[in-house]
C-alpha cells in the first residue's frame, strides 16, 4: 500500500511539473510566433512563469527578438532537476548526465509538439464553429499556429473551402514525435513517463 501511495505521489508531482513545463513552452512559442503580448492570457502566462524565467533573463536574451532562450533553458532545467528529484524520491540512483540532458531535450521538444498538436485541433474546430472568433484564447491559438501553417499553405494552397495544410502539419508533428523524440527518450535510458511522454 505504501509503495502504491509513493508511486501515486511521484506520478502526481511529475504531472504537475509537466503542466508547468507546458506553460513555460507555451510562453516560449507565443513569443516566437510574436503573438499579442498584451492579450490577458499572455499576461497571465508571463506572471505564472516569470519567477522561474527571471534568473536566466539577465544572462540569456532573446535571439532575433523572437526566441526567448531564458524561457527555453528554464524549461529544460525544470525538467532535468525534477527528473533527478523524482528518481531520488523513488530510491533510484543518479542517472548519467548525458541521459539527463537527452531526457530534458526530449521533454522540451515533446511538449512543444503537443502544444502545436492541440492548438491545431482547436484551430480546426474554431474554423468550423466560430471562424471569426475574437475571444482572447481563440486569437492566441490562431497567432500560435500561423507561423507553422503559413509555409505549408504556400506549398499546398486551400482547395476552395478545404484546407489540407493541417493534415500535413499533423503528419510532420507525428513523425518528429515518433522518430526524433522517441529516439531521444530511448537514448536517455530513462522511463518515458518520467520524461513526460
């Protein structure tokens, strides 16, 4: 019974850390896509993540005014440190540093892919039920996915009312997730659930 409670506690902590990592990567992607910084949801996201990001902002500035390295590094370190702590709680030894680094990269990349995956689903649903929605969340979703949709639309333009570009992006996300992230997790030698997959 005690081991089950311990396992449930570790799982709960891991889930909470993964949610926070998701918020950090959402902040990173919104800035990368140059979404509206003054959107109320963007402001809330910055307030929630700022305590973790602030220590890195003095050292790591944005690249090309879009890619916030401080947020990216903060997310990576949050995940790596959490893996070490959870392994210690579980009674496991210290993992190899290269495995930890690979697990951190896999977690960050996997989280980014998940955000895009679900944002695309929301975008598709919104395009059917509320194509001109002005809710702050709807606006952010559209601003988030546009940078990855625009290049695909140039190659595969919409066919009348039918836009096939989301299908191509979904295939790309699944390929990157299955091949790249999967290989990183296997190379890390850590349980996939601990990495966040």
